[in-house]
C-alpha cells in the first residue's frame, strides 16, 4: 500500500485534544463486533453533530450564494481551492501538531476516481439548487440510503438492513413519491425538471460507497483525505466550469453580500471536509449516508424562514416525513467471516 500518512501530536499534553487527528481512517472499518458496530461512541456522536451542522449550513449558504453569483462551477472551484490551501498550510506549518501530508501516486489513483464523482455531484447540486427548491434536493438525498444499503452488502461485507431499517428505507420511498405529487415544477416540466437532482443522486450513491472502499484499502490521515479530495477536484471543476462558458468576471469583488457569502461558504466547506471524513471513518457507508439526510431537519426549519414560499405545506410535510424515516435507520453490522 501507500505510505503511512498519519497525524501525530508531539506534545503528550495534547493527547486528548488530538484524539481525532490521531485516529487512522482505515481502522474504522475494522473487525469490531456487531454490538460495537451499532453502538454510538462519544467521538461518533461528536463527529455526527459537527458534520450535521456544517452540512445543513452549507446547503443554505449555497442557496443564498447562487442568487448573487451566476457561475456555479467557479464558486465550487473557489471553495475547493480555499480548503486545499488551508489544509496545506496548516499541515506544512504543523498547526495544532498536524504532520505534513506526503503525496503517494498509489493513493492518488484511487482518489482520482472519487474526485470525478465528487466534482460531478457538487456541480449537479449547485445546478439543482439554482433550478429548484431546497426541499427537492433534500428528498432525493433522502432516497440515497436505499441504493447505498445494497452496495454496502455486496462490496463492504455488511449485513442486510434489519426489519426496522428496511421499513425506514421503504418509508423514504413513500415520502418521496408524496413530495413529487405536491411539486408544481414536476407537473409543469415533467422529468426534465429533475435532471440535475437525479444526476446528484447517482453521484452521491457512487461517491458514498467508493469513499468507504478507499478508506478500507488505504490508511490515510484526515488531513490527507481532505487535501487529496479538494486539491484533485479543483482543476477538473475549474475546467468543467470554463468549458460550460462560465465567466470568471461574474464573481465581482464589489458585490459585498456575494463576497461575504462566498467566504462563509469556503469556511463551511473546510469544516465539512474534516468532519465529513472523520464521521465517515467511524460508520458504514449507509449509516454515513443516512446521517447526511437526517441532519436536514435544521435545513428545513431555516429554509422556511428565509424562503417561506419555496414549497407548499404538503411538500414540507412530505420532506419532514422523509427525514424522519431516515432517522429510524440503524447501521448494519459486519457479516461474520
């Protein structure tokens, strides 16, 4: 395999503070018992809380940002570049005891595939937010555990979902169909209204599964995972944006509101990078996908305050039903070898 890209703390007094950074990502899939697999440890609970806060905030910030900056791909490229520079400087200067990241071609090859899915998913998400409401994106995201659960069984050696979890996943389907019936955009434009959000769905499913496969095969630090992901995604996203005719001049520095939102989105994106990979390292691909869905309770509440006309009451109830169903899911343990 590749080199051991771990993060170390040289000062023993920092041991508690650096517990997160010292946890090797690949060990998360280890050979733990079914009981420990279903238990929620303190690190797992903390990672879920931070990831949920950042993920929910990012969706709302991006929704506001696309109203001020028309070049969606360029916005994502700026966010990726900001995170890459931040992580690179933090590790190079050994901030908080972090060790510099050593690049390995063996690891890069795996991340190139993941990066392709990541770039496509992020861009599709931005286009979906620009063309439809937040609730539509949330409902389609709520359906991703259905597909990931099957891939978890075939590729990651997990058990099939229990009756409770299977019921939760089926309720997601029911809630999604209920939402479609309330969405005026679907009845006006048909299936074409959901092109970008369906592409986002496919990318998320493949990305969640492949991300866990990479963590299972390679042992890298959280900083290395974040840097690989964002740095390798920057140039493809930039080229993708320019190829679609987006104008860099659309990001105007004299647009104070747009610049503030862009900066906030960059900070939030960096937080998602760290908390997301940490959270992913501690649970199965399906459980991690469900976490990404259930945290949308905050998004729905805040979105209704900011854009009260974005969807009707029936659609809102369907969204809440979908997210509640996803929260019923419980992580399947590893199958006995």
